């Protein structure tokens, strides 16, 4: 007999997905508590306050879509909003949803343990905060929320200022970064992923000397940012429903849709004209608005990769430096594409130098700077733009134990397998948002996660109507879904590329590829979820039994 827990549901995380999930659970009449490691809402936009941080989704699409009040009372100022504006928006949304009072802040979760007899989860915290118990545990931890540092000897010995883009000091009186002074300083940046590109652009404007330590160059393309005028904002609001409808037809919920034509079907001059147009942006125009085969056909991908390489050579005046900035280990778009504003032009400045750590590896960090095999770089500031333990890291850093004490981390390490990226067998009543294999992870997260949360709302309401105490997936359904994730990924060039999409993390010794993302796109994921719901939530057990006794159909 299940015992009565303290809460019907606990939501871990106060980012965009967590806030909306808590709001929907509360609307069902559940007793719900949110827990958040920080002292305020915002998730990734609260932690990542480095100079230059901004969205790569068009601002109006990086938003909640359920509230007309929120739509009418918030105007975006730029096509691609900077971090302070995004955080202001999330705080405004939290006010509209009135969710702050349902959160316990400064509560970092240490462990979560399932009690099979009581059918409850016990959530434990760092420090002396008392445990909490719940029937349903929802983890909204974020796929890029576990900052990681490189394995470099002496990292803690540096006597200057050390910063990580994912843990940036914040302005105590505002939504942005702390007012640190980099003017004239000797600054070293390690990393040239999305956050590295953004912070390098800003540091190049103020640093006396900026040294960029690059291991893996990326296929960066222009962001195409600019102001949103009052008239443009009114037009966005007037056509809001049409915009939502269009987003839901695209692969990843962005404002771009692939051409219904293969690359080699177009004449060379036609291809060139299209790529010239798409290269300018805005946003992911070239990545997600290209010919439909560029992520599947290597010959097509080689052509667009060479086009972007030409652009790098045009923009960087020193041919040797340009050559170092061109990726050789992957084709264009097979990793997430960093978007930039005059990034490559930074390397034309006298105060900026590039160190290729593949050719000249970093050997140590010292009290005064960074040493490589060939020399020493004296620095005042070191910025680690070294990213995250992506997708799985936030879950792995909590000791999550399911039935019979099974570890979620061990389960992930044995080979990623989930059901819809929402649940894992032997972890009853435990739900993941925007995590491994979830339809919202390789996506414009606010739009795609909201669709998933709306679907979960239906699942949870069904459970409440049935008086269900325990929801869990069957191993068979989980295996079917995982095979589908693997099959879809294997058909793309993304699947044969080493990246966080495929689970590669050399810092942590993860060198085998795995299907960490759902690559089938938002429309296919929604269709699959719809079929599962229409088949009586096929693949889910409600108190140990399926709702429908019909044969499984969703994966047929």
C-alpha cells in the first residue's frame, strides 16, 4: 500500500521548462514543489552571464506560447536577444505564472531515491536541508547545465582571475554579468564553441592582448542580428498564431525550413546564389534552411562545407590563421553551428593571437598563465569556454536510484536507452525534460519542450483519473524507441561525427558514440507521441498494467 508523500510532485529546476512544468502540474490540482540550486529563476540564462551571451533562436520564437498576457506585455528589442533580456523575459513569465512561491531556492539536489513499497521518491539536498518526498519526480535539469573544465595540470594554481562562461559572476543589481574590468588586460580564452565564440568577440574589443587557445575549430556563420522596431514587434504579435503553426512544421522548431530539393539537383550558380543569401543569416538559415540532403549526403555536405571555408578565407587576412580556423574533422552542420558577429575579423586585430593546441598542446597552467609545448603566455585572466557535460551531465551529477537501487548514471553508461526521452525502465514516476533522446533537446527548446510538457500533462491527467500510483515504461517499448533513435541518427552525417550529439566527451573519457539525441525532428516526434496517446499511452504501465490490451502499433 503506497504511503502519502509530502508532495504529489517535485520539479527539479527553475529554467524555462521547469517553470512551465510546475505551472501545468499545479493546474491539475497537484500539490507541487519546485527546487532550484540558485537563488532565483532562469536556469541556463541565470548562470551563463558572460559578455556576449545571447540566443541563437529568433527572439520571438524563444518564448512561451500559452499566455496572451505575456505576449502582449513583453517586447523584444533585438532579433536575437542578449542574455539580460532573456532573463528579464523569464522573470516576467514567472510573474505571470505565479510560480515563485512554489519554489525552494538555494536547494541543490544531491540524491533521489525510489521506495518501491511506498511508491514515492525521496529527494535529498546538499547541506543540512531536510529531505522531501513526492509521488512524481520531474527533472528539468537542462542539457547544457553541467559546466566542465579541461583536464589541464595546475588549473587551480593560477593567481589571476579565473572564469567559466557557464558560471559567470552576476550583476547583483541586474540581470546581466558583474561589471568586471578587462580593459587592457592580458586575457586567455580556452575553447571556441558557441560560448567561446561569443565571449571572444567581446574580449577582443577591450583586452590589451587576447590569446585564444583552440582545439577544435567550428563552422561559424553570421548571426544576422539587428533591432526589432516597434512596428515589427506589433506585426509579430498580430501574426502570432501563424508563426506558431509554421514553427511546428519545421525540423527543430526554428524559423527555418529545408528546401524541397537536393543539392546536386540545383545548378552550381543557383546553389551559390542560395548559399550567399542564407550565409548572411538570420540565425540558422544556412544550417536549417538549406537543401534537404546537406546533412545526409556527403557530396552535398562537402560542397557547402567548402563554401563556408571560402568565406573564412575571405574574412581572415592571414592565410595561415584562416587555415587553422577551418574544421577538418567534421562537415558543416554535423555539429551545432555557432553563430557569430564579426568573429573571424577578430583574428585580423593586432591584439588577438590564435594558438592551435593540436599543434602546440597546453602542458600546464601556472601561477602566471598558460604554458604550451613551445612557450609561455603570461595572463591576467583565464576564461574557460569549455562547455558542459552535455545532455547527460546534469543527471549524472545527482545520485538517482531507481528500483532495487539501480543507478541512473550506471544505466546511461551501459548504453543510452529511454522511452521518448521522458522515462527510463526501473525508474518509476521519474520524468526527464529536455534530456537524452528527448524530442526537445535537438530543438528550439522553449517551443519544443512546451509541446512535450503539454503531452505529459495529458499522461498525468489520465493517471490521476485512473487513480494510478505508479507510471513506468515497459522495457520492450523502451528498446523499440531506442532502436528508432539509433536508426534515425545513423542515417545522418551527424551520427558519424564526434560531438556531444553523439555522446563524445574526451574530457570525461567518453569516446564511444551513442544515440543521445532524437534526430527525427519535431513533427515526427509529435506524431509518434500522438499515436502513443491514441493507443492508450502505449508502452506505459499504469500500476503495472497497460491501459489498452491491443497489440502495440506505434512502432509498427
